[in-house]
C-alpha cells in the first residue's frame, strides 16, 4: 500500500464494483421490462428502475463515506418496497428479483464501497502544498540542481571536472 493509495485495488474490489453495476442494471432492466406504465405500477418497479439507473453513476461520483450511505439507502429502499409490496398486494417473482438485486447491490456497496476509487481520484493531490516560491525553483536550476527531485543528503550528484568521474571520453 502506498501513501497515496490507502486501499488496495485488487481483483476482489474490481469484482465487487462490477457486481454492483450488474445488480443495478438488472434492477433497471427488470423494472422497465415489466411493461407497466407508472400509473399501473403498484409495486414500484418503474420507480426502482429509475433509482437503480441514477445510482450507477452516483456510486462512483461521491466520496467513500457518502458511497456507503448511498448503499445503505439503496438497501433501505429495497426493504421498504418489499415490505410495502407484501402488505398491499402479492408481489410477483419479477418484483422479488428486482428488490433482491437492489438490496444486494446496496449491501455490497455498504460493505466494500469505502475501498473503491471515486471519479477523478487518481488526479487528486494528497500531498501537502508546496511552500517553495517559484523563484527558488529557478535559482536551484541556476545552481545546477533538479528542483523536482526530493531533498538529497549532501551535494547534488552531477558531472565533475575530473575525467574519471565523467566516464570514458567518446571521440
């Protein structure tokens, strides 16, 4: 683990991300695939489909803490819809598949979402801001130093006046 990357991004993390995307896509496809209009949809299949479609980019656009909160909200909505469906009507197998997919996607996001990279995370700077003035950089170049290299102990390495230090002379 490096200082800039606090969580490993191995295959398990990538697999859980793809699993969540697939489950949200299943939720959306099943919801829109029922063919019900929003007026005829008493179980909320269309609403869950819209929620799942909106959650796909949102999960990767928010920071890790909010990603876990969003996963919890997805699981809570799925549980609420399941409870509502059971108390008001007899849900179909398609509705159960949709609710289960949304609930599992939410739970995986709560469990693993904090370790996923967010959008633009590779471009964010996590080091301390530089206190070096731009003119100091130019002065370092004038002295023959590399201002982009970190602090070095002792004199800077570079060519010297002795021919032995510079290597064999090419003719």
